[in-house]
């Protein structure tokens, strides 16, 4: 009986190894990045998602339609709504992303995605994979980029999280060997480490940042995290103007709340799980995950999203109209910048700083005590229309 159990576990692991070796070969054939200056129209897919997703998507579309009115009118940008990424449709097809929805996504150049529901064990839905994880894998969106900025506290962080490997890549493929022994797996590749670490160094170099911080737990997770750290050491030698340092994830979470230390960090890069944890902690300084956007970038595709969940409780309690759309608007700003529309992205960033961090005349609380998503969006649109917006922003910073 023991030998049969071991053989079954061995066969399961062998299959995973074969799949990951095949993935390594695919990664060696990466497509060149898109030239958005040569694309007409740039096709933007907007996924409405679940829960509060449709509410904040519609408000974000109001902002994008205003900012991109000229580009849309002249055929330079096309906004497409993709409504099939709902939990109901995914459950009906028993797929994280139904085939027709994936085809719609692949027909776009960039994607703006509202939160989707991930089924939990013991919940009302079958245990299908996270749509986020599936999309990152299907479109090879290897870099998760999350900026956090709190000017009054001197916080200006950009977190680069590896998005397709580590503890999440095989998250649904663990094995219960017996009722008393269970395994999950983590897997990284040299190619996967190289491309996310290089992206962080390239960003630092392009933006005049002279330090990159690499976060692992390589003192304990010696093989996979050790590879990540070894690759960082090698790549850092190609950027002599940039200093790099290594921190362990446990102490790093502590140092982000240290007022004396936290302002010294600028660009941070790390494996998947640590990036998920650290970026959520970092977002709290900016006002919580409801205010933070996120970029998921690959060689061919890019997806931008809010980093919070679909908030089903808000919908169940009839509070959906009070959901905060700021996070998806922040993601929209990152998307505009990726598309080469840096001036429009900067203006949206300034307006969101004013509305969420500095002036805050209209406050979202998630309840009737605060503003609705529509009223907040009215505030953002009025702020965007202010011809003195840069001066207003500067004055509020003091």
C-alpha cells in the first residue's frame, strides 16, 4: 500500500515537471513588445467582473471616455466591454476563463479588469481556478507592477511582483498523498526570474532611481528563492549605476512601517507570494487596497486591475452603489501610460491624488454615510476639467 501511494505521488510530480519543462521552452520564444505608436486602433477590453465590478467599471469608463474622447473619435482607441468573465458564466463552463471570453481578451491589446470572484473551498461554487491566475498564465502576464505613493509621508514605491511562477503557479495542483499528508508545490525558472528582475532594473534606470531592493526568504527557501537571488546578483552587475540590496520578506514587512526606514525604498522586486503580501500592506499607506491599481505586463498583452476583491457582502447588503472606483481608475492611469499616453495618465494621477489623498471633498465610506461611486466620479471629472489642476495639486502638497 505504501509503495502504491508513493508511486501515485511520484507520477503526479513527474507530470508537473514535464509541464514546467515545456513552459521553459515556450518562454524562450517570447514575442517582441507591441509598438503602440503603430497600432490603430488600440483595442482596450474592459472586463466588468463580479460583485462591485460592474459598478466601478462603468464609473471608470466615464473617466476614460472623457480623457480619450479625441482618440476615440478619430479611431486611435477603441473601448470594448467584455462581460463574460462573471462567476456565473465561468461556473456554467467549469472554466476559469471560458474559451469565447479568452478569444475576446486575445483580440485586445490591453485589458482593464474589475475584480472577479474566486471560489473558496466549502463555498457555493465549484472549485475552479482564479480567473486572475488563469489570465496571467494564458496571456503570459509575467510582471505585476504596483505603485504606491503618499507624497506627504515621502513614500514613493514601485513593487515588481513575479506573476506567473512561485507558490501560485501550481496552486491547484497539489496532492493529498494520504489523509494525513498533503503537498503543494512552488516552481520558478531562470527565465522567469530574469525577466521580472530585469524589468525592475530597467524601470529604475529609466526613472532615475539608484536603488533596487530584492525581497526573498532565501535563508530558508534555499532552492527557488536562492535562484531568484542568484539571478538578481548577476543582473545587477549590468547596471553599475544602481545599488541593489536583499531583504527577507519577514523583516521587509516590518520595515515598511518604520517611518525612518520606509522612505529609503523605491523599487522592490520579489517572487509571486511575497509580492502579493507586500503590495497589499503597502497599499494601506495610500488609503487601502480600494485605492490602489495594478499592472500585469507581458511581452504581447497587458492587463490592468484593481487589487481588491469583488466585495460580495457590499452587494448582498445593498451597498454596491457606494463602492470606491478609485482603484480601477488608478489602474486605468497605469494603462494609459503603458499605451504611450503619458500626459493623460499624469493628469489622471494628479486628479486622483487631489480627490483621494489631498483635498478629499467627496469621501467614499462604502456606506450611505459617504458618497456614491457616481458622485465620486463626478468629483474626479470636475477635477480633471480644472485648467489649474497642476497648481492646485502643488498647493495642496504645501
